[in-house]
C-alpha cells in the first residue's frame, strides 16, 4: 500500500492554489491537499493533523509563514 502524503497549503490566492495542485498532481505521488486561508483554520487543522509538507505564502491576511512555522513546533 502506498503512503498518502498530507499536504497543508496556506494561500489566499485561488490561482496559486490551482497551480500548486496541478504541479503536485503531475509528480505522481499520492497526496491529500488541505487548503487553508485563516489562522483559526490553521489552529484547528494542527489540533487534529500533522502534515508531511507545508506550502505557504509568506504573508496572508491574518498570519505569516514564520508564525505558522512557530505553531508546528
């Protein structure tokens, strides 16, 4: 059984999200992408999940990439 990689995508730009999803799909690795736009969604996600990979815009409306990295520790 192949591992399914859980990817957290933090972006408020749907065009960016679609490009990233397309690139990841072309790699041929099984994955599940969760797209999040707010700090509240991030905190809820981390209370229940540990992603294999986090892809984030540097700055979003109510949080930044470095703030998210701090939450992962």
